């Protein structure tokens, strides 16, 4: 019920009830309390609602973590902003993924050598998650990172034209995606360089493939292995997951995203409850990694399976299966 529909007395009673639940450890009530206060104050004063948002965030509420991150960021506290943005980002919030990437890029610009490189790679990890969800600023951020990798390649004396060419292709792909999503700086760059006339095929390819046309190059892969962190792309996400959902992970770009959370719940609480379902899962686990390895980045694979999976996910959500963060159940 919207605050405008409540009398002062009703609002006070509802707030008191939610506060009692919140103090008893109910995370949803913590968030509801914060929202009630926020709407009652017409969102003018975050100070009254902030303690409850923070309380909910500290108990794992993704929505609250993003709000807490915004509050710290607006106050100039980038350390705590990054902490809570990262929590929300790891929970699947694309806006927070974008903010984490931007903060890591900013930190990299103030460091040198290996420390700078490490922050750039962490930025890439989160920017790519948001870029695959078509957030223009993240796509432009990846364009800038690809160009930076090219400069690093030159400075390191790596004279491999294939690597440089791959980085160029990737950079232009992300630039085109950002342009198509209306990102202001990407539009300015494309128009300034005259790419609409000199390289119209880049925009056409991005329009047809979407964000999934990106293929990590050899240079990036080896740097990420050197850092010893998981590379967030279709193949590496598949390698790091023990539970499966290989095709869905390839299509949606992450093992931890709302669509895959729905499918994982369906696997654990429906398919795995019957012998035929468990047999299907084992056969799927045996076959699908090879299918994804061969075809996972192709346009037809992405288009075909995205349409099928979107319909399945929508159907499962209508049946009540949640799309909130999920930890796999050990059913084997």
C-alpha cells in the first residue's frame, strides 16, 4: 500500500509492526521499515531510513545493499560504497555491477604497475556482467579497458599482431554496443571518428549479435590467469560451476543471475526429486559442456536457446519459483 493511501495513524501502526519484526531479525521487515520511512519523508531525508537499509543489507538483502552503496557514494565514502555495491553486484544487481566496475577503474587510475592492472581486471569482471545486460556505460567502460590493454601490450613490448587485432575487435564491439544503447560518450566518439561511414559493419554486427558477440582474446585470458581470478565470460563461468546449468550460463553470461537462479531452483526442487529427472540431469551434465564449448558463442546458439529459456523461466516464475539469489542444494 502506498504511503498516500495511509492515514498518519495507520502509517504509525504499520511502521511499529514492521519495526518489531525487524528487531526480531526479519530481513524483509528491515527493508519494509526503511521503505515506509523513506516514502513518508518523500525521500528527502535518507538519514532516518538508512539504519534499516544498512541493517537489511548486513543481513544479505541485495536491494538494500545497493541503496546503502548509493548513500555512501553520495557521501564520498568510496570504501564503504564499494563494499555494499559489491554485495549487491554479487547478488545480481546490474547497476551495482556497473558501479563496482567504475570504482575499480577509478582505483586503477591512481595506482601503478601490477596493482593498477589487478584493479583493471576486477573492473572488467564486473563491467562485463553489467555489459551483458546491455548497460551502455559498462559497455563503454569495457571499450576503454580494451584500449588500455592495447597500450599495455605496446609498453610491454608484446609484438603479436593477432592479439592486438583481437583487442581492437573487442574494443569496437563494446563501443558499438554502447552506441546502440544510447550511451552519450560512445555516441560522441563514434560521430567524432566518423565510424558510421568508415566502419558501418561494426554497428551492424553488434546489432545482430548483441552483447554476446564479444570474444575474450588470448592476451586478456593470460593476464586473468596470472591474477588467478575467475574470468567472467561464458566459458570461464561454465568451468567454475560444479552444479551445471551450462547452456543457461552461456546464454545469460553468468551462473549467478535471476534467470539461472530460477532454473537452478527448478533443477534442485523438481527435476532432482524423481529418478528420471536425476537421469536427465546427469546426461545433460555429460553432453552440454561439449555443446557449449563448440557452439556457445555462435549467434544461432545464443538466439535459439535464449528464446527457449526465456519462455521456460517465465513459466517457472508463474508457478512460483523465485528469481532471488540462490545457493545450490546438494541432491546427488
